[in-house]
């Protein structure tokens, strides 16, 4: 047993992840077909290949008159040329054919009639008694959006692993797909542990704590387009923990436990994981988040998070994306959280050999560390709008230095 004896090791984050993935073979997730109306935010499970050209016909790029370009050669304001007007082609209408010396009125997006190879813009024309005067010559295919100009049939438009955006849905639809194959949303079971915990909505007695980690983790999981399965509170009881974890393994692709991961006498989670599977990593050189652990049961990853809310959230964002990348075989190398640079107004201390996550407030071009930063003080994550990460090879950052800040909250300007 390691309880009450401290951690056997405190591995650097990168080394812990390397060791974990070298020693385990995790089960991947399958795929499913969904309607394009439900596809936004999902990960493509296969390449999207164009079935047709887009556009699939030559069309006008402007309002004006479809012509044969050679019929306009030599036209100018001082030497207008006159063409016979043979009709108007509305957007969505099937065009006819244009003969030599003829023109047809078109709108932006109208199909070009056969025989036409250019469009004269409206401002360079004048319509007169069934004819149109042309005041500017055009070259072949001028002001025309050519067939296949956007996408050619057979072209790979989107690659496997792409996270589908609204604009992607637009092009998929234009290619004639009503459905698309995506990775199944990974299911993530969440169990919070502790005799002291009561559920949200319950008035806590003295000594009791409202379970904030459960709903917080479920919301964080949804940010990664995964499906959380909340299995509630497990008491610090060996049999109850086994029952909860076995249920989680049945239901989910990833299992997250919060609390009970340290080395105290009631921290049973590491022992239970070892009984059901294998605890590979226990103890990380990070602050907060030292009691974090990584294990595997039946080929499914088990992420052990500390119980204090701030440590829970920071450890989650440090390790969960890496686990997700492993089971989806797709790595997100940059998320929507932006990084800005600003000047530090007060020194941030840190311990060499430990990666430190410091909550800060960004105001204008200045960064102010939050003084109250214990891993149990959740309001430090509420007051903060950013985080400064100090790597293991540094002992603090001095006042006046420019630092990179990961924004964890939008910076807003409130009008009076």
C-alpha cells in the first residue's frame, strides 16, 4: 500500500503521458452516420470526396448580359456595339442557347446560356428597344464562375478528423450529401468520491460539502463534444467504488474519478483501480494536481483527478485531451482558447521541477496573479480570466516580464 507513505513518484507531465501510452493499448471509438443538420462540431470519420463539380454549371458572377466575348471586341464608350436581346435568364432557370450577335440578360448566379462565354457588367450597357448597347469589351470567361471552379468532382474536400464547422456543412450539402460519417461521441463516465459530499440542491450540514466537481466536469467534457455519463457520488467504501467503476466501464469509453486519489487512509481509488485493472501513473509533478493518476481497466482509460475543484479542473484540461486523442486517433493541436502576451505586475513564485498553473487577471496589457490560489478555492478560477503556466525548468517569473497568458474566460467590456 502507498497510502500514508506519500507518492512513490512524481513524474513530469510529458513523461507520465509517454509512459502511460507506451504501456497500454486503449480501445478506440467507432463511427456512425448522422444528418448534416446534426453534423456541426462532430469529427469526420472519413474523407469527404466531391461527387460533383461545384458549381456544376457555368454561371454569371455579376448582374449584366451574357454574350459571346468575341462579339464585344472593340466596344468602348465612344464606340458602343449593339447586340440583339433575346431574353432574360433568372436564377434557377434552365438557359437556352446564344447565337452570334445575341445577348441575354442575367443576374448573379444565373446559368450561362450555351454559346455564351462571358458577361458584360450592367453598368457598361444600355438596353434599347429589344437591343443592348455594349460600352466595354470583355475577354472569354470574364465575370463567369466556371463549372468546377470551387470544387472538382473527385477532389477530397475535407479530411478525416476535421471538426465539422458550419461552413463545412455548407460545402458538404452543396456536394449532394445529406448524411456524413462521423466518429461516435466518446462517452465519459464521471464518478465523484467522498463521504463528505452531498448532491447539488441539498443543504449541507456542518462538515458536508456540496458536490461541485460532478456538474463542473460534465460541462467540461461537453466542451470536447463528448457525452458525459454522471454516475453520482461514491462513498469512501471499497465495495461501493468497485460497483460504481464496473458500471462505468460498461457504459463509457473513458472513466473519470474525482477525489480519493491521494495517499490518505480513505483514499481508496488507486487501490480499487489496481484491483479491477492497473494503475500505471500515480503522482504528477504539477501544482495543483499532484495526486492525478492514470490507469486502465479492460482497455479503457481511467483518469484519477484530485478532489479539490481547481486541481480537478486543471488536471482535467491537462490530461483529458491527450486521452481523447489516443482513443479517437485524432489530435487537436490548438483549441479555441487564445494566448495573449502581457506584462506581469507582480512576481509569480514556483518550485523547480514542478509545472505550475497560476491563475491571473488580465487587465489591458497587464497581468496580475491572484493571491488566493489554493486548489480548493474555486473562486480563483471564477475571478481569473487567464492562466500562466510556469514550466518545470524555471523558478518563478519576475515582475515586469512579458508572459504568455492562456485566456480561460472571454475578456468583455461592459457598457454603462
